[in-house]
């Protein structure tokens, strides 16, 4: 690890994704948030959301989970003290998946339409059939 250590132009230590993925034990727990690598090992027991929340994200990208919770400014400041480096630029595309997000959104929209359009059409057909039936019997 030390021999091939790479640093950013401003001297920040780069970590490869494979290095971060290995740090998912109780002895060493690292997570990635916004491409920064955090060592949260000593914070596991203190985390207000419980240590299992951090353990689920151990060794991987916790950005979405971190943002979904809506951490306070104080929590963000505390987290900044746990930064040990940044994810290597060559590995950033391995953790961000914008295409999946777009595909999910499109699928949800089409699902929304099919969930509303089909029942609405069925209701119209049933209504028309009912009116035709009641008109014929008069």
C-alpha cells in the first residue's frame, strides 16, 4: 500500500476502490461519501443512527444513504474529521451509476402511466357497457 501511494496535486492521499472495499471489518471500517474516503471505525459505537447503518455501507459508496438521511451541518463537520483521503480518480466511475438512476426514473414513470391508464380505460369500458345494458333493457 505505501509503495504505490498516490497523492492528488494538493497532497491528499488517493485510495483505490479495492483498498476501500477491504476495510469492512470491526477493526477497520471505511466508507466513501462524495468520492472522499472516511475511516469511521472509531465512530461506529457513537453513530446516532446505530453502528449497523455504517456497517451496511462499509467498504463502499455511502453517498446516497448519507444524503437521503439529511445529515446536519454538525454531522458534516464531524465527518470531515474522519476523512483520510479521496477515491482514486480512475475508480470514481466504478461507484457512480447515473444511467441506472435515469433508467429507474423512466421505468417508474411508465409504471405510473400503466398503473393509472389501464384501470382508467377498464373503468370507462365497464361504464359504457353498463349504460348500454341499462339502455337496452328499458
